[in-house]
C-alpha cells in the first residue's frame, strides 16, 4: 500500500490551517504538545496557545471558559487521560453547555504499542459516545485526520477526534473531506459488510481482498463518523449483504461495534460479529506484535467473515 | 453604590426568598445559600459592571457560581436585581422551570455558566479571563467557591494556571463557612492553612467578614486593583440568619417542615427594618 504516516501529523496540519483561517481558534495543551506535534501551533500563534501542564481537569474547563467567550479551543492530549480523567469536566462543563470545544484524543488503541496498557486508549470512544451533544470522529489516516479537524469547525457543540500514534497507510488524498454523520463506502460488497474506523480501516480493506480471493464479496465502510453514525449507509449495506463484521481498535463494548449493534438490533437485525479488544488491557510490544496478540488482524477479520457466512 | 442599611435589608429579603423557594420545592440547600447571601448581594449591587436589561452584554463582568448548590440565593439576587420576575422564584426545582436544581445557563441566560459538579468553576473562570485578555476587553471575572469544594484537586490545578498566566482580572471568593455535607470541614478533610496555600500558589489573598457589607466592599476594591489573581477568604456562617440552621451540617441540604419554616421566617423578619 501507499507510504506510512502517523494520523497525528494530520491533526497538526489541521489545527495549523484552522488557526490561519480563523483567529478564534486556540489550542489548549497538557504537556504533550511535543509528542502530538501541536507545539508547532504554539510557535506560529504563541498568544493562542495555552500549555496548562499535566492537568487534564483544568484543561477541559479552561477550554469551556474560552468557548463561552467565543473562542474555538482544540484541547489535545492522550485519549486515556482526556476522555477518562477529565470525563466529568467534559460532561458538565462542555457537553451540558453544548460548547464548541474540539477534543483531540491521541494515542488511540492498542496499536500505540510499546508505551503499554496505561497509554493505550481503549475505552475513550465508549466514554465519549454516551455523552449527550458529543460528536465523535475516528479518522483512518493523516489526510482524513486533517479533514476531520476542519470538519469539526462546522459542527455545533463538542467534537471528539480520536487518532493513533503508529504510522498507518495513507488511504486518502489531501483533498479528502469529512462530513459529520457520513461514512465512506470504500468497497461495494454483496455478501458481507465490514464496518470499521481508524487504524482498522486499512486492515479491513486487506481483509476484503483476501475474502474476494476466497469467493466472498465483502464491502467496506469507513465509519469515520462514529457519532452520529451514518445510519443510512449502514442500513443500506446491511440490508444488501445481510451480514456485518465490525473491526475496531477499541474495547468491544461501547465503541463502534456498540453503535452498529444498537442500530442494527433495533432497525435491521442481521448476522453480526466483531474484531475488537475483548475486555482486557493492552500490553507493550511493537504495534504489529500487540495487534496480533489481541487478534486485531486482517486474517482475524477475514476468518470471522467466513465463519458467520457458513 | 447602595448604602449599608439597604444592603442588609436586601440580604434579609434574599434569605426569605431562599426559605420560601426551598419550602416550595421540597428540597434544596439552605446552609450554603445563607452563607453566601451578602457576598452575592455585594457583587450584584455594588461591585460588578452589569446590565440586567441586557444580560449577555459583552462588556459585563462575569460571575461563576462554582458552588452551584447555592443557586437559590443566586436566583433570588438575579430576580431582585431585575433579570427576571421574582414570581418565577417559586418554580425552583420544578419540572419545566428555568430555575434548575443546579444552575443551567441555557435555561437562564443571565447565568454565565452551568455549574453543579464541584471543582470546575475556577477553571472555567480562568478560561474566560484568558479569553477576555486575548480580546483586549476589560471585564473582571468573579468565581464563588465553597470551602469544602477546595478539597477538589482540580481547584489547585486552576490556581496554578491563574498565577502562571497572571490572570489578574480574576477574583475568587471562598465562602468559608467551615461546614460541609458530612460535618465540619476540619473533621472531614482539613483545608488549613488556607491563606498560606493561596499565597504559595501565587495569589493575592485578602480576608473579609463575609456577612459585613463594608468588609466585603473593601476586599473587592482591593481585588479589582490587585496585580495578581486575587482571592477573598470570606469568613461566613453556614445557615447564617436562622439560629437553628447555623454552624451545622444538618441544614446543608434539607427542607424545613412547616414549624421550622415559620420559626425561620420569624427570625429573619425580626431583622428587617
């Protein structure tokens, strides 16, 4: 596949462009700006860059105060800490007031690798998805991450953007646009639909190719907008194929599988299975090793697809 | 500026409102509402630059009630200051009311933030002070904290931020009533030495008598000119104004029965001029 690039690079591209186009865009950081790259925003716009140190609870409420005064804050830190440690701040001071705060959760998923379980956000999508007013974007490569950042500017109220650490194949061009509430049908399929997001998109495309060789026509939906879900696209493909596999780098509960399963259970029960973390913590290792250990692989997706069709 | 006698009178009327509101609602927080009454009256009548007829006026001073459970007192002050009809006060906590059990700014636009989960207001106030400075505006930001609330670690994250960025247009007021839900603050979780703590965090600290209008007035005057973020430690009495509600955690969040209500009203009315 194409060259590899970390999705977080797209986050930095996105906030820089947003900052150049809109003087109300500000960045609130928590001592990881050199890790996720947003330090370059601070170099270009020192007045609009607030590093608050390692204090996630303060960061989120500061962002709320800035948003109440008409600024558009991007708050960035690792997903584990922003979504977990500051959850009540996000709930009460951001979602309850429906403020235009954009929250970037870096280091999403077990694919973070060597840093190990404490730094691999595996519950962040679930934690954000239950909050009223919150929107969630999980881009698959750096171009889509950049597009997600720019799309978030059009949204009313809070948006959570989750991206990874590990370099992933470039799937989209720099012209890519993200629309909140819309997924991308990357491959048409007749027999089964693979619904996926983030780091698992390229693996799902590869799984679709394997399945094709085995005589199974598998469609692929990149559900970059996990909330709101693209219901129309999901229901259309589920009806057409009658079987769905959800692949995500997140706990099996509460994330994309949760969103898809809830929707299909009520609207269109079909055969379903999932490739996701099965309720355990992650571990250290290279991203590829860790993903293999926990079964987040192309072959796992292909095997699950074959199994539910037989 | 309104004179001291009139202000004391206003404070008593606010206390009567609070009693009546909580009585009508069947629940609420009288103790921490009563301790904060003079602070709120002083802020809304003498200190803050506001336009009740234009609640979202950009040039206004901001107020964040971080101890959101004291909202009955704030609602009464806002109504009496002309933001809305005092008749609405008796809808407190009822289904469909704009006067939610803890403040909701979308329901009541004269509120500068929705609050209720302790430990968050000071950070919101810091964010506002940052924004106001970025915009080259002059507004001052005030934030009322409970003393039990200071046990939230996030308060001290915000305290660090305010002094690191020298947010001098920010003033926090600690309603130092010494009692929290479970009992005396010193027994539940000691927060002293309080002055030393704020000083160590780089704040300008001033102590005031929280039920004395002249004392509060002096403290606010000092804070508005301070070269650093400032905090007023306002020594208050939990349940102030009703003898059997004073200095006890029993009235942190309890509604008086008919007899208690009448006795409380008699006591407060006794102070009216």
